[in-house]
C-alpha cells in the first residue's frame, strides 16, 4: 500500500492559504480605494502595480501605455 504524501498536502494547504490572503488583501485595497476618505497615494498603492507587472506576462498593467 502506498504511503500518504504529507508534503504535497501541506503544500496545497499553504497555496490555498496564500491565495485566500491575497484575495483578502485585494478586497481591502479595493475597498480603501473606493472610499471617499482614502489614504493619500503612497508606497502601499504603488507596490501592487509593480507586483502585477512582475507576476503577469511582462506587459504593463492595463490602462497604461500606448
């Protein structure tokens, strides 16, 4: 009988947790951007744009460029 692969299961749980945290972070960011009392643009808002360019296919984010 085959032994269970606990490392695979742990990796799947970790990936699911990371995805949930990222979704929550994006939801909070969207809520903050939509509020009329939003914080002034700073490092926090500049950082996600840089991440999407790196995480994407190497193309700039939508809405910017020619």
